[in-house]
C-alpha cells in the first residue's frame, strides 16, 4: 500500500509533520502568500503550546514581514482568542498556529479573514492560488516593520465571555468543576474563567509545556484521568479541551463521558431557553440537537463539515447558536468561532439554572449513540470510496453535499474524506451502541476493501 502523505494542503489550511513535510521553507512561503493575500496589512498571530510552535512562529513571522505585513503577536492562546483579536484590531487577517487534535509531531497553519472567520472556500482557493504561483509581495529591508506583542488578547477574550454570559446565579452551593486542558492553549484562560464564573476548579494537565499527557482529541477513550478526577473530588462536571481549546468534551458527575456530540446539545438547550432562534450544525451532528430545538420550536439547518461552512450559514440564518458535533460550540453573541471556554460557560449556566445533574439532563434527551471510526486513505482513493457508498446504498435517502450521508430507518451514517488528515471518516448514529457499531462495521469493511484494493 502506498505510504500515507504527511502533508495536507487544502482550503482548511496547511498541516504536516514537523521535521518531515512541514519545513521552515514551506511555512515561510505560505506566510508570504497570506501576507500577499492580506494586502501587506495587519495580521494577528497566535499559537498553541506544541514544542514545535516557536519554530513555526518564527518561520511565519519571517514570511509575513517579508511581504510587508504588520505582525501582531498574541502569543500562546486559544484559536478563538486569535479570531476575536483580528476583529478587535480591525486586522486584515490572522494565522493560528496549531494542529488542533492531531498528534504531537504535527503542526499547522489556520488562516483567518478580516471578519475573524476562517477563510471560506472562495478566499481559501485564492490564497492557495497565490501560494502555488509564488508571486508574493516582497518589500525592501527599509520597509520591514517590527513585531508588536499583543499582551491583552486573553484579557479581551475573558471579558467578552463574562460580559455576554455573566457569572453563575447564586445557588445553594458552588459547583465543583474538573478541567483537563491537555497542557494546551486553554491553560491560560479556562481556569481563570471558571473561577470568575463562580465555581470551584480541580485542574489537571495545565502545564503549558506542549507535552501531550493524552491524545489531544477529547474522545471518551482519552479522558480516563479526567473521569478519575471527577470521581475522586466529587465534581459536578468535568470538561476536556484539545490543544487549541476550540473543542470541548463533557464528563458527568458520575465520572462518565457523555460524548462530545452532546456538548453542543447542552449549550443549545441553555441558549434556546433564553433566546429562541435558528440553530446551525454540520451533517455529522447528533439528531438529539433536533429534539432540543423542537422543544423550543426552533429550526435546525445542516451544513457541510467545517467551521467556515457553519459560521457562514449561521450569519445568513441569523442563528442564535451553532457548531459541530465534535464538541465545537459557536455562540455569535461572543464570537463566530468554536470556543470551548464559551461552551463551558453556557453548560454551567444550564446546570445552575436547571438544578439538575449532567446525567439528569442527558437522561431527559433521546439517547442516540454515535460511533466514529477512521481509516488511513490516500486522497486519490476517496472518490472511489464515495462512489461505492452511493452505489451500494442507492435505495436509501442520502445527502451528498459533503461525502455521503445515508439516512437509515432508525439512524444515519456519514462517510467523508477528512479536510485535515489523509483519512476517511465513518460516523454512524443509532438508538443503541450495538446498532451504531453494527452499521459502522458494515460500512467500514466496505470502505476498507476500496482503500486496500
């Protein structure tokens, strides 16, 4: 089988393995391309805590400065902090240096437009065209600007959340919260925000050294230490972040992961109870979201996978909340960005106002079970995989806007190529784990035949 490439260039940005495909030269060229795209204007820069982050930052700064940009460096901070800072500074764009949930050896550049949103398909292709053509703006040494350190980026984000959501209402006792920040970018903001909301915090993995104490993706199988902390310290809830602090997973008071698919469901429950309105989510988000929206007589609009797709539709629909089923909560009253800190604030308000436990809230929802699998797959094989799915399930309703989503009598499954990794994702949801796993196994075996053929 052909070796899986360690570099991924797409409309979602560029990511790769440091020391292999993601080289300083490539990073500098991409930064030059973005500086050219941004018209040699102001660009905000931020990064997560990965050990490769400083090397990547210096390569990116070199490319931006060489193209005449004014660089505003927000330092180590969550991705949504960078997005908020772009708007606050009225910058022409931003670059977040993070490979998010990818393993430690990876890093990446995520490109942000002047509106604080990730580049949509059209602007992203324009940027890629500039990169591939290599026709970058180049300024003389006398025109190169200095780098400005933005010391208040985290304070700006902290204030925006508190101003929009406020501290928790007084109750019979303070909630106790366990936090697993994965030694990532959330360590400087999340504990401080939780304390300001009015809860007691039990924090683990909050050393910003870039070392991964667990796989970064906040999946149930990666949250053993957080579950133990919840049980040991008798916490009301546990929160887990990924390295760039845009995704959030929840652990119940019993020390059991509820699945990151329910993060958006709980956040939407609180928001719709206060301000009913449209909800936007991607195609792989749990059907439990539809049930919550139905209770408040609110519509749910589905989009292709990717934050840029969700935020674009949220704006056109004037959505009050949106996000993705991977633990991404987007609350436009604060920021059009997936934000784990915002997710924490909204869910804690739901807990405080309802007087229920996390388990109690989840038991009041239709209990769908979602199973996710992924299979290494060269990009050139993905069209063959999708054609196979369309052919073999042609008798069922399907949505082909992003891969293939097939509607089953008691659930659904979704097959698509990843925008960020050389893999095919297979996601299924059903009324029981056995049924969902059965669907995934059936589809996964068929996909593997194509990939390995």
